[in-house]
């Protein structure tokens, strides 16, 4: 059903989105995502480069001497939990990785991944039936420290026999579901498998093209715990410019037209957040490019931060811009992305790569001199 005749994802895109969002990849344990990214990036790359925390980037050189390096990146990790300890009754306490809201967690289905065997064990975050709650307890949110995961085991020894240990990954389940034929897309981990998908599609769609810059495109790790992989990746690449793909918080449910982050209104061009004041030369360039190409876009600011917060501070400084999509209910297992915004982000990124050259990069960097 698509009454508004909005563009819908292709079958190939739907397969890519489902694959990426359903992979487990809590910060520091992104291997399953990295394996897919490595395989797909290698199809259209001159080489792959890695940082030692686990970021992976495809390199495509333009063949021009001393060409500027342009870095484009999503991040592979998602929020989740680690097994903190295992009780004698076979339940597990949780250690949060990244920021979640405890009120969206009780009774959620989860999967526990053995770091020893890689095997996945389904379960749930335990909740107390209302019949057993006092009025006082029922009126207050339960802290994460008191939550436990139940996979059906009856003892600590039974859990250990499955290969589950403290430090293993726990992911809240969130199936990939196209809504209205794919006009909107419901899943866990859009923050930030959106950026991973966009990197892969942009690399594929520019295959065989002669760009005016050396392209470094891929994804970082450990963004959700302090932008850690962004720093190591940027030091590895030493970019002249950087663009960060991010799934950012939509704030449009009330219908207020004055809020930042409205679904269906195009790519987000972020001018400020908690860790970054976007380089004005780069921001002006991006806005003019979007206007010239007729790409739907919107100004955006946020109270949070993205990988740009670390990238722009590397070496003598890197002009960096976060671009992305407004996603509803991020940092939950039920995030909704609008495909129209994904298309706008892709169109903007393709226009960007086809427009940039050494002269434009020099002029952008010269803005602050």
C-alpha cells in the first residue's frame, strides 16, 4: 500500500537493510557487522584500511597526485548490554553499553551471544507481574542495575555450560519490518546501520567513476561509548574533509513545524551539537550544493554528539559535517526510518562526491584562514 506514491526501497535495498540491522554489534563487539562490511566494501575498493579498534574503510584513489582525502563514515556499533554476572538461579545482571531508557526495557525479548562459541541464546528481560508489586514499587521506574535476563536456565552452571560468560553481548531483539510497503522502515539498530548501508550503496553507485578526490568510505566502531573509533580511524586516514553518516533523533511527533528533525523532509545538515560546531566553510558549501541540486534538506542541531566530535579535532583539525536522517525512537529496538530521507541522504552524498575536487577542498579549508 502506497497511496502517496512515495518512492519505495528496491528489493536489493530491503535485503541490505534487513541484513545490516539484524546483525548483533554492541560497542566493542562489532565483528559480525565488520565481516559483512569488509566483504561488501572490498567489491568496489582499491584496498581496505583498518584501525586497530576495528574500523574498516574502502579506499578508492582518483589517480591525481596529492589528491585530497575525503572520509565518509557511519558506525557499526549499536547500544545494548553485557552480561555483568550470573546468579545461582541462572539469571544474568546487565551492564549497559550506550544510553538507553530503562522504561523501554522490561519484558523485551533479547538474545545473548556467547563470546566463546558465537552461539545465540534467546531470552527476555525479566519483569515482575503486577499482582506481586506494591503500589510504591509499581509507580517508579526500575533501574537497569536491578534488571535481569532470563534465558530459561535453572542454574549458573547451566548458563556457563552454554559458553556464556560475563562480558558477553546482550542485544534487544527488534525485527526488520517494512511499513506501508517500505515507505517507512521499522527495526532495531538504525543507529547506525543506516550509515553502514549508505556507505555501501554510495561506494557501489560510484564504482567506475573518476572522482576528484581520494575516497575513504566505511564505518567506525565504539561510537556509542564515546566516539572512540572515530579518533583512531581519523588518525589512520588523516582526511582533509570528513562527512559522518548518522541516524539522529526525530522530534516531529507533535506536528510542530519548528522543531529540528522532521521525517520526510530530507537529509539533515547538522550545524551544531554537544561536541561540534560545524566548520562554517564546509556547512555553507553543503547547503549551497543541496540547494543547487534540488535535494530535500533541513538544518539540524542536537544535544548529543556524533563521530564528527572526535574527527574534527584530529591532527591540526578536520572540517567535518554530520549528515543523516531523522529517525523516530532511536536507542530502542523499534526505530522508524523514513525511506524518503534515506534517498535524500544518498542523493546528497553522491552529488557531494561528484562535485568535490582539490580546488573546492582548498577553498573550504581556506574559509577559516
